[in-house]
C-alpha cells in the first residue's frame, strides 16, 4: 500500500514494536518493585538495560558502517 520504502522499514518497525511492549512491561514491574520498597532491583534492571543498549549500539554501528 505504501510502497517498497515502507516494506524495507518493516523490520525496524517490528523491532521497535517489540521494544515498546517489553519496555512497557518492565516499567509496570518497576512500579510494583518500587511499591514493595525494593528500588534497588529497579536500579539493577536499568543498569543492565543501559549496558545492553550501549553494547548493541556499538555492535550495530560497527556492522552498518563497514
């Protein structure tokens, strides 16, 4: 319907959709951990997510650039 350019972006769209679902679920869990008085687990989850994001950033930029 939108053309070939739209189909080429479908993989990125699916990846971003999955990230939104997982990210939203993790924030729901974070709110429950905060309510239970366990903010350290939320901090640990954030640190792990940041490390994965930065690692994937370097991996994918190296793969795309050359």
